[in-house]
């Protein structure tokens, strides 16, 4: 059953075995597991429920409906880093590219070392990772879905002799309509909207949409549920109070909103780590213009990744976005922007993704807003300059007539020699345009309360009955798209929580 | 390729995209979840916003008309509803600050809305390079709010040769055929691209 704003009366109160706040990669799997175990589950989502058939390529509707704060969120620091999070049933899995990579083995070895537990090592997580891959039909793309931008990235990498790996994506018979970031209109992308959410609903779970959770209910030192208010979709104002009482509360709001909610209660005290260890895989965009039409909007988003520089923490991928998103991020407007955008069909947009070398922090900002902060390091700036120069060179030597760069001090190159001196820009951190969608690490799990926020099952050390299930749990950055890892942890938390709740019910 | 569990996917994939542009443009889509109403604005703020829209959007031969400008301003007002309330209100301040830019930049006693389009465009471009981060952010926010709507309009898409709906519809139909057991042919491949004639 899906509930929306008009279903709530003033003072609406629900009761359940478990409440799961968030319906994305962290919330939906745990919700499905709990519901299928026979428990009474309520999933709470701040956004609305939108069917696959309602997805379309128009940003003025899709971004408003599917993305938190209309896509205006930004990490504060030098430079400012815009980011997007999903706000709809399915969360960010509805608006991501569906890239499904397992966490690299060295990362999991490091997690096992940091936590002192093999449970989060490669062998320990293997059953859940395999289950996620089966549940979301992880596979490479059908060749028929490849577009010219995919082909140009692959041929450019081949010309340079670089390693280019085909992405594995959570999709089934994706035909490459390239609307991933505004919701998959064919149902091929296996977001939680079409996988774990239907499973949870089929098993009897309720999904309370258009509810913003504002606080936890804490009674007798334990979590007893959540309280919030319904959101009127016409005015976006908070209206009726809604309260959900539960035996277990799972917070799965992502690495920014989860610590924001928990910090409001002064939690995370044993280690002081709540909100710290904020990781975000920042990336810079490089836009290549080819003389021939490319129509990058036709064909799958991110067929492959250039992994030649993986050891340096640098990945490249093509990632075309709709004109509205591309235009709004450019550092100019008017006729100059039109001159660029009128060549939209000749563009290949690529991302230079850099693995974090530092961490930031999420704080409770003024007026009830989350305040993520992050300072890009000189080492990262070197890697952005190196990555952007390499990708630009690849395109220019592959036939591009011009490449637009993400540096205010150097916006364009038409020949390889123009790329000389990019390294000199690395001292000007405010002058690089970055972006991110991978937010992680602000409620790190661990084996000891002295250095972590939750245990290895996501249970808060200092609030019984409250669990975290999202990318906040990551002890370190993973260097690849995090969806599979989040879902694997979510399944594990779901199974262990189900065992506990069923045992309590039996007792 | 593993077969997914049947229960996980809708038994019949959608073959019709329910949101053609004429339905997206309305303030209340008919899929049960309405878009927010436009943020109310007084006539002076609205005139200032329309001046900002005119300064940021390209002049002909790019698509431009009074009606298009009004739709962009309307779209920006809907967009404001989705911001955190404090930022939504901050946008009002931004609109008036931008409108008064000629005065506080000591260009003269007139407002942005009264300037020639090219001159207004150039003034905002200079502000975007200001040494004051706040001013740079102000222009960035105005661009995001206005240009994301302008570059989302059907006539702008047409002029760019970007026609996503027929393409999405064709790929949705193809997926339905594949799910029904059809074997793909070379004709089902994407591209190679040809220039789409506006």
C-alpha cells in the first residue's frame, strides 16, 4: 500500500515492527527482507511515488519530482561541489546510471583490517554481493544499446592503449534510451522502484510517501520510531504531523541526511565520528566537440570506464546529460551558451572521477539544513588536472575539434599543445568545476564504539533500536559506484534485524 | 544473462510514455502527483525576474518570444518551490539584487530590466567573474534557475536537433519486443548518428 499526502489526517499515527526511513539502495532492500520475513514494515519516503510510465526527459518536471531541492544541493568548501540525491520512491537509484560494480577487493581488505572483522572482507560480503547482483540483474549492456559517444570513448581509449572495461549495470534488456538520470522510462534499469520496493509491497509493507522525518522518538533511552510532517505537493509546505512507532528504526537517508537527522539528537558521542569521514568521489566534466554528429543522448549512459589510471584513483566514463542540466552548469550564458548548446548533437561528455584523498564533514547547519563540508586537496587538484588533460588529449587525438575543460583559468583546447600548463592551475581550488553523486562515510561502522558510529550490523552504539543502512556506513571510499555495496550491506542488516525481531516476537 | 524473477518487474513494460511535452508543461500533471504551484510574486519582482530571464537567455536567431520568456519565468517560479524555503526566499533577494546591478555597479540610474539585452547579458557575465564569491554564486544560481528551464522547452530542443521522446518511445517498443522473445537485428542498434534537421 502506498500512502500520499492526502491520506494523512492531522495527528496520523502508525505502528509497525520496523520503520525504514528512505527507499533507495540502503532502505528498500532492508525493507523487502523484513517484510518477506513476515514483519510489519513501513517505508517512509520524503518524495512521491512515480510510476515508470511517468518518467520523461523534461527536467522542469523530472528534476522537481525526483531530485532533492531541485538539484541545488552543494557541498561547502573550496571549491563548492554541487551534488544530487534522489527524493522519490526508489531514491537515488531512480536517477543514477545503474552502474553496478563490486567494491574492489583491496578496499574490502582494508575494511576488514580497520574493523578487525572478516565479516566486511571480500569473502564475508560475498553472499550479499552475489544476491544483489541476482536481484538487480547485473550484467553488461546489450551491444544494440551502444551510442556513438560510447563508441568514441572506447575507440579513444584503444588509440591510447588504455584499459577500457565494459560497465556492469543493474538492468534487464536495456535498449539505451539514455534517460537514466530522469528515471528509466522503459523499466529496464533495476532501480529499487522496480525491484525491492515491489517485493516489499507484495509482502505487505506500507510505503508512506511525502513525509519528511524530522526527529526520532526516543523513550527510555531507546529508539521507539520517528516523527515528521507530511508535505503538501502543491505548496511544498509541511502540514500534518505524522508519527510512526516501531520496535526497530532503520535510517537510510544517505550520507548527508542520515547524520543530519542523528546529530539532531546528539548521537554518535562515544567516538565523535558521526558526520565525520565524509567522502564524495568528486568528479570533473570534460566536454568534447566532434565535427560529426554524435547524438550522445542516444545510447546507454556509461557503457564503459577507462580504468587505465585506477591505481592513481582516477576513472573516466562518458555520461551524457540532458541539455537543461548541461546548460545550467556552464560558466556562461546568453548567445555564447547558445553557440555551444546548438552543437549539442556533436558533444561527448565525460567525467574524470577521483577517489577521495581526504574527508569532509556533515554538520547541522542553520535553519535546520544539513551542511556538508569538504576541502579538495592539492593532491586531488593534481589528479583533476592530470585526468582532464589525459581525457582531453584522448578526444583531440580521436578527432574532436575542441575540448572544454573544467578550469576557469583554461576553458578550452583545440590541440594537444593547448593542454600544456594545466598543472599550473592546481593552486586555484576555487577555479575548478566539480560535481558529485557518490556520498559516503558519515556514520562509519566498526567493531568498537571508540572509533565508529555503528556496529557491523548498522546498529547505533548509543541508541538501542536504531540502525543505519546506507553509504554512511562505509569506513573508507570505495573508488567505484557504490550502489551494489550499499545494497549488500542493506540485505545483511535486513536479515540480521529480521532474525532479532522474529526472535523477540517468539519470546 | 540471468532471467530476473518475474515478480520483480512489471509484467508488461510501458509502451507509451505518458508525459508528452504538452502535458509536462501544465502545472498539474495527471499522474496523481502534481507539480507545485508557482511561487507567488508581486508585479515588481516578476518584472525583475523577467528582466533576468531576458538577460540570460539567448536572443534570436536562438528560439525566443515573449511567450517563451513568460514560460521560463513561470518554470523558474515552480522550481523555487522545491528549494529549501530559505533558499527560495533568498532567490527573491537575488532577483532584486540582479535587477539593481546597474545602480550598485555605478553604471547609471536604471535597472537591469531597462537595459538593452546585450548590455544586460554582458553585465551579468562580468558579475560572474567578480572577485566576490557571493556575486559569482548569485549569477550561478540565477543561471541554474533560468537556463535549466529555457533549455528544457520543446522549441529549444527542436532548434538543437534534440528530439528525445520519439527516440525513447522507439527504444521502449524495442524492449517490449525483446521481452516478447524477438531476436534483435542490426536495425535495432543505436546510430550511427545522422544530423537531425530542425
